[in-house]
């Protein structure tokens, strides 16, 4: 739903007032934009890993090859687990339970140092 002209003007005034009142908060909020090519690439790699695992399981079951079946089951378990660990180490702040879009030395929400 599009904002009316008055609402857009009021929003711009609020943004300017926030920038003037607390430039540090404005800087932190600007750094919290998610997405970008690295995130897209990570999702593609995760999807490819899961697809490969499913194919290996299906082929291992169809062709009765235990090694192929075992490799597929191992990948099926490890790929999503590694993805969650990667996400948690990159985007999750244990101090304030906040998320931020890129590795940083400190969390933009609580300004505490992040674990390495």
C-alpha cells in the first residue's frame, strides 16, 4: 500500500529528526541491511548440497549401493546443520538476541563485542 504525500513527508521528517538526534543509531541501523550476493550464494550452496544429498540417497537406495546411501544420509544431516551453525556465527548476537547482516567486531544493536 502506497503512503499518502502527507505520510511520506511525516516519515521523512521523522527520519531526519532521528539522524540529527542520534547519528550513532542511524549508522548502526544503516549497517543492518540484510541480503546481498554473499547471502544469495550461501542459499544457493545450501540448496545444492541438500539436492546432492537427496540424489545420493535416492541412487543409493535404487542401485543398492550402501556407500552412496551412507554418503547421502551423512550429507542430509550435515549440510543443514552446518548452515545453521554458519548463520548463528555470522548473524546472531547472544547478548541481545539481535541479528545483523555482516560480520562485525561489535553488535550494532547492543554495541558489545561479538564472539570470534
